[in-house]
C-alpha cells in the first residue's frame, strides 16, 4: 500500500511540473519565444517531453 501512495505522489508531482512548464511556455513573451526558437502553440508537446522523456 505504501508503494501505491508513493507512486501516486510521484505522478502528481510530475503532473504539477508539466502544468507549470506548459504554462510558462504558453505565457512566454513572443519576442523571447522567437529568440529561443519556440512556438508557443507547442507548449503542451514541449512540456510533456521535458517532464516524461
């Protein structure tokens, strides 16, 4: 049972990191995004790859 709670806690932490990363990218100023070569519409894909890959 302890492992279940630990797994759920880790999954929730990963999801929180994903949401925070996605939001930061999506709300990034356009000039900064362009300088970094990032399309803000890809925020979901970029955040998912950053957290789970």
